[in-house]
C-alpha cells in the first residue's frame, strides 16, 4: 500500500510522544512525597506504597487495554487513559488520608497510565515498519522525559510558590488538555500499510520479523516468551531497584542537590537510551542491543558504587544506569513486534510488560531490604550486576520464531 500524504505518519508519532510525556510525569511522584509527609506526618513506607499501587495498577490495566484496541479503538482509549490520569492528579489535590491518596494517585491515575501507555507503541509500530526501533524509542522516550520535564517544574516552581494541592490541580488540567490533543493525533495506520517505495527485504537480517501474526495462545506455548519475560524481569528489577536507591545512596556519599541531579540526569539518560538504542536496534538487531546494554549495566552498577562519591562519576554512572534501563522499555517492545507480529501486539506485549510491572513493585522493596539487612549499598549494587548477567543469559536463550522455524 502506498504511503499516505507526506508527513502524515509523523503526526501519530508526535501524538504518541506527547501522550507519553504526560504519562511519564507519574515518575515525578517523589517531588510530592516530602510535602505530603510534612503535612500529614506519614512514614516513608506509607507514602511509597502510593507509587507501588500505581505501578502495579498500570501493569495490569496495560494488559486489559491491549484486549480493547481492536474493539474500542486507539483514539478513544488514549482519551480515556488521559482523562483518568488527569482526574487522578486532580483528585489527589483533595488528599486528606492515605486512602484518598492511594485511590486517586495509585488506582485512578495508575489505571489511566496503563491504558494510555498501551496506545502509542502499537500505533507507531504499524506506521513505521521500516524504522520500528527508532519510532518506538521516540514514543516511549517521551515517557522517560516526563519526570525530567514536570518534576523540576513542580519541585522548583509550583510547590514552593503554590503548594502541593494547587500543583496537583494545575497538572490535572494541563495533562487533560495535552492528552486530548495527543489522542486526536493518534490516527491508526491502514491495514497492510507500507511506506512508499519501501520493501521489507530492505530490513537488516538481524531484525527480520516473524512474517505472520502470532496469537497470545501460540506465544505462551513457545519457550522464547518465557526467556524474554525473565530477561525483561531481571534487567528491569536490577535497574529499578538501583534507581530507587540512587537518592539515598547519593546522600550517603555526600553528593549535593542529589534529588535534582537524579531527576534531570536520570530523565536524560532514560530518554536517550530509549531513542538511541531503539534506532541502533534497527541496524544491529534487537537482541544484540539488549545483550550489549545488560552487559554495560552489569559493569556500570558496581563502578557507580565504588566511584560514586565523586560528582563526575556519580553523574556518569546515573546516566549509564538510566540509559540501560531506558533501552529495555524501547527495545523489548520492538522485539515483541518482531517476534509475534503487530495484529495482537497489545495483548502480546502487555503480557511481556507484566515482567516490568512485577519488577517495578519488587525492585525498590528488594534493594531497601538488602540495605536494611547489610547496612550498606554494596550488595544492592553488586546484586544488581548479577541480575543483569542473569538477564543476559536469558537473552541468549530467546530465539525469534522466524529463526526457530
């Protein structure tokens, strides 16, 4: 099928990136933690549970939303996700108890996050069969950038001047406006779409798709899904566990303004990893990029522990850890599309994405437990390196159905 008018397929990519930019602000939760604790006297474990509830809700609704892509449609679901996410933020401004906070931010905003985040990747996957890794990287890169954009604005400007309640309300309104515009831009590609003059044979051998659409049932009967799932889980729990401890670790080694450094440098590394590694995977292969990044991660994590008291090494180490983590979110999505096709992508990648959800909930708890048990971060950082190596082993066992046939 010939390409639609010039530039048309870039509009859905811009829309998906904008939607994910809004949803990625969920990761800026940490800027609200201290103001809420100061006002209500809550313990850190109580406020931290808000984020865990939100992440788990996001992962579960991501799977269910995938089943609705064909019946409800991408644009309506994107709008629903954006509306729920915005309502969650707005209702969080009326927080008077932990229950209200858990429901508003954890359940409602978390559900909107999962529904909305399930949309951009399958839309751009079908618009960019020729540049799948790059397009997915840009779209999910918006999510990685969200906390780096909205976090500092809230932390440095809005909360000090207007308070956390008004900040929640402002973000609720702003997010709603951006999300609705983004949803309108997310026009799905026509069936069988191919860019004008593009031939699938032009794809690099390392990224050859399976050639047919595999159902979720077929996917679950194959071994490769479980190796991919474990690789995603081990890689994500290593990255997320360490990321959750970067602020207290930086404080323990005397790095000043560590919260802002973590937000900005981390967001830059996260976004860069998604975009650049996505583009790289179009040329040298999805699995090759994933293997390379978990090796880099396994090396970077112990070095960050050993050399992190130096500001330069801390910044470089944080960037490297976030870069490798960001790579997972972009390239595993592209790998799922290559392995199992795009027709059932919403459900197939949703099931794979559960590995990230489990890792997100367990990662911070595991790293904190290790610190409480041993009294330092050595085992957390070196343990994360071991988990990365375990991810590498699983990646070598995963085989594309196109190659296994």
